[in-house]
């Protein structure tokens, strides 16, 4: 079906309009659907000769960029849909769902086996979108470039989806012991503070329920407030949720302390987030520790392997000599904490933010040693390490109808090809695929954006900031060659598609873009944000979304 016109009202698309003196006596309508030739099918693989031509072209592009002194890095955001549950809402329109979380964990586990040496998978908060009460989950896989393990024993990492069974008392006791052991590995004598749900909040909520509603038997299809109330009352208001201990890194050492509260206990802010994100920070007295911004222009050095490995032994020696523990100044109120929470029968360890990647690695190592001694499998969550080029990363995140994987940064076409082959193999083992099928058997994409990202190893090395005219040239080329735009589109084109062209988004975009490109610097500028200021309001779709457009910045 090739539409000849696209209009707001159907009558405006009529091929013939007007009036006639003599009315027509006979009307007929005929429609025929035919296949135009035998086009190449996307499910047919490339021949060896075609693939060799593609790889040769990629190598030649890499050589041309090197000869011109352009440091270009490539990433991507391939998306996958489920082979196991293709009809469920989370694999068609919804962003979140139970099976998506299970297959996301399976995907992260498969990638953990394939990427790097001794990698770590961390569960953390992802992006938050309008209409959603909480940020979406994200599984952050990280490993060191130098090949030294971040986490040595993969058997101590939990990839289980969890269960809704009541948390046993022995799991809570093990959580308190694990937290104390982590402190010992850091050379600290921590005092775990038990965290409780705020009873007054939930008593008031229970009183507001109708008489014929049992909160313990609440339907999971009901609103979030009722599900939360059922979970809290099922666990028990008098039982601990988990344990927390103040922990911060400043003045060259790990510091801890003790928290006291007016009500005598650590009552968490009501919510569904991990314990570490529900701490009542406004009830903690004292001045917060100083925050020192790192020097981002400093040349990165090699990461130390197992920094300060004998802290626990040193602490034992200090104890025998009567040396005081490294406790923060009483006037300083540490507002970051290490939390251990046996949530959904999985032991979660919440990491606080730390200043450097070295501090993060040291903290992770302490958690692994403590988990080994406590004989427990853990799931690391909380704050990721500060952005550091010495640590590679890969993200698994949910999107409407798909799971998205943020590729590691590739510096060559060969690296990019290797990453894509590794990720698609991992997806196949996790029950995921990159295609869907229509009712007539035709193959379609997964439904995600499938972005390709271009940039540099760092902001200062980005070719689009060093040579802003490159971005202007790319925009002009795509605008003057619409066949390239439509080559990479799926079934939908136009203003409401996944990636509308510049001239499809708004009618006045082209004149404004022409004015913006005239102001584009020809070489590096002292104000690298100029490129963003010139284009940020032009490279958008009809709703102003900068992510749903052919070229996003």
C-alpha cells in the first residue's frame, strides 16, 4: 500500500474534487495488493563476500579517521524483545513487568560471563519518566580495562529474581552480621542501626481503608499505595527492614559514626525504594562532611590493585595498642550510609557515594570478603563509581516493550562488531531476540530506538566539540540525502515516528537550522557548550523531545 496523500481529513485526500453538471450514474472501487518483485529479506543473512566488504569498509574508515587525527568512539543502544513471553504487556507497550525483570537479570548474568575479567553487576536507579512514581531499574555491569578483577568470586553475586515470602528472622540476623564484617574489612567498628517502617504513617493508611478491604489480601492490580501497605503489614511494623551504618570517605580515610534520633529508632521514609534511598537525612544532626570536587583535567593513573589490603589486621593491632577508632568529628553528621537489606529474600548491599573509583573498588572488595566469611550471596545496589575511563561499563535497562542494552564504548569498527556479536549471543541465551513478526509473517524490528552513539573518549576529546563543523556537515548531509534517513527507519516515518527527520518535526525547523549552522564555530572554541545551545531546541520532535529525533545531542 503506497499512500499518495497524507491529510488531516480523509475527504481532503480525494483524487478528484469539484462538481459536475451531470451526476455520475455508476461508481466502482477496486483494490489490489501485490508484492513488488522479490526484495532482500532482513532475515536472510549476509553472504561471506558481503560481510567481508562491510568489514573492509569499516577498517578503511578507521584508517581514514586515524590519518586525519580524529578520535571517534562508537556506542549503541540495541533493543531486544522476549521470545518467551511475546504477548505480555511489558513486551509490547509497558516499560516494566515481572518477566522483564527476570529476563533482564538473565541478560545481565550472560553479559557478566562474557565481558571483562571479574566484572561486577550493580542494581541501581535508572531514568524516571513522567507519570511513573519511581525511576526504572538499571543493571550496571562494570569491569576494569587492565584485566584485574573487581569481584573475584561470581558465585557470591545473586542473579535471582527474588520471592515475596516473609523474610525469616535468621536473614535479618545475617544482614546485621554482614554489615559489621564489612566495617571490619574497612578497619572500622561499625554499629549497625536497625531500620523500621514508620508505624504512624501506615497505621493512618490502614485506618483510611474501607471496612470490607483486607490489606493483607490486597489485589496486586490495585494502586501502589495498597500494594505497599500489604507488603509492610505482611512483614510486620515491629520487625527490622534492614540495617544501616554511617560511612563516608574524607580526609584520606574511611569514617563512621553513630546516629541518634528524637524518636529513638531509625524510621525510614515511606516508599518502595531500597533502604539506602529512604534514610531520614533531615533528622541527622551536625554539619555534613566537606565535599571536594575532583580535578577533571587531571591525567588518570593506573588503578591500584587491592589498595590497603590489611585494614582488618591493622584494626586488630590498633585495638591491642589502645588506638582510637577512626570515628568522624562529633560535630560532623555523616549523611551517607552503608545499608544491608534482605529484600525479597535476596541480600542487598547498598553502597554510598564515594569520591573516587579507587574508593569504590576498595569498598566492593570489603563487601566480597565479608560475604565470603558470612557465606551469603549478595546483590550490590546503590551509587555507581564516579565516571572513570579506566572502568568499562554496560547497562541493561527497560524501555516500553523492550530491554535496552547500552554498549561499551568502542574505539574501532572491529570492537563494535565484537560487542554486537557478544551481546546478541548473550540475548539468545537469555530468551531475547532483536525482531518481531507481523501477522503476515513479515519480520519487523524489536520496536526500540536502536540508537548509534558517536563521540570521543572524553568531552575534551570529542571530535564534535573539537571541530563543531563536523556536526554541522553531518546534519547537512543527512538533510540533503533523505534516502539515508528512510534506509534506517522501520515501518513508521513522519513526525510521530521513532526518528523523524529535521524537516518532518516542525515546519519552521529548516530556516532556523540554517541560521544556527551559520553561527557554528569552525574550530575548537573556549565555550564547548555553544554547539548544544545552538541545536538543542532544533533537534527535537513535535513534542520537544530531544531523544526521539534522527540526530540527538
